[in-house]
C-alpha cells in the first residue's frame, strides 16, 4: 500500500538519509582514491612505473570491490536484528562475518599473487610485467585487512555510525602519500622500489585502517548491546 508523504516528511527523511549517506560516499571515495594516488606518484618515477601500477590497480581494485560487495551483506543482517529487537544476535552476526572475511581475505591474497601469471596473456609488455608483479605482491598482503575492514565498516554503518569509518578512511588516504614516497625512493632505510613500492605502502595503509577501526569498535562506549565485545569469546563458524 502506498502512503503519500507530505513535503515536510519528505524533507525530514531526505535530510536524515543525506546525513547517513554523505560519510559513506566519502569513505567510498577515499578507498577508490588509493589506486589513483598510487598511479599519480608512480608516474613521477617513470612512465614505465605508471603503466605497471595502472595495470596492477586494474587487477586488485575489482577484487577489492568484489570482496567488499560480498561482506557488506553484514549491514542488512545487523539492521534486521536491531529492527526485530534481537540485539543479542548482533555480536554473533559480526563474528560469523569475520570468519567469512578471513576466508575471503586469504583467497584474495592467493588470487592477487597468482594474477601476474596472466599478465602475458593480457598482452602486457614484458618490461612492465616485473614492476606490476612486485606491486601486486605488495598489495596482496593487505587483502586480509580489506576483508576484515569491510565487516567492521558494515557493523558501524548498520549501527548508524558511519562517521568513524569516514575519518579512518581519510587518515588512511593521507597516510598513503608519505608511505608511497618512502618506499618509492627508499627513505629511512627502506629499499628503493620505484612504483612497485606503492603496493607495499597501500598494504600498510589497509592494515592501519583495520587496526584503527578495530580499536574503535572494541572500546567505544556507544551501543553497549553490540559491543558485548565480539572480539571476546569468539564463536566458532557456523556450518
């Protein structure tokens, strides 16, 4: 049955939706911008490095979106539990999603490391393949963090708290710039890796993001029902 809304109701609902949606949009932008920042900074080294990072980003970013798309199902599951006032289910749903994230993160790590084997089949020039391979190898270590972060992000957003996720995403994007510079040019005792160093920097950023979000979800005083702290007394995966 259709219930027409008055203009005042429409304006109120639109404002509330916008307040929730804006941080989520900023988060999406920051995550997608990681690959863009890598390409820009690699391009300052050489055209070869730029091409290699662009090829690598074209492989790992779709896998990143696939993993996030699967695990974002946590949001409606938690929302349903809250809507039905079954608050005790929230930690269990989150724990089960984290188990799933572990599997997806490991699979992502393996797939990204195997991806360089198809570079020749994709017609990637031979002089680009070594740099792209090193870049993908570095990024691959961040895939477990991507998966866990997607669950914790969904957890926060389902509880109507997308702002911390947005702040952490901005911090991660800003941290990616100096970290790229360090690994590209070999500063502070790090090896000089050129454009391939962007992969290592991105992996570090992904782990920084997930650790910050894990700290927030563990120690925030909000939503006590949900933080019956799902990091404690971890349930075994459902069969």
